[in-house]
C-alpha cells in the first residue's frame, strides 16, 4: 500500500493494518522455516509497510489528528 493511501486512513484503520501485517509476517516466517516460502521479498516489503504505517500514526499523533 502506498503512503498516500495510508495517510487517508484513520488511526484505527492503520492500527488494524499493522495487526494484520504482523499476522501475515508470522505466517511468512512459518513458511520460511518449513521451506515453502516462494516470495521472500514479501517479508521485506511487509516490514517496510508496517514501519510506514507506524510513522504515519506518529505523524498524526504529533499533528493532533489522533485522539
């Protein structure tokens, strides 16, 4: 997801996105451990998306948009 799309989401939506991303990351780790992971680049991409979402939440918090 692009950062412009994330900026349009609510803080609660971003938090849910982070939780879903963490769940997917855990599943990818299990797949990697069992040697069935095909797209290893997805792990790196997901990590960056989670960090991006956390950054946007922090920006919203600092600007006063978040409650």
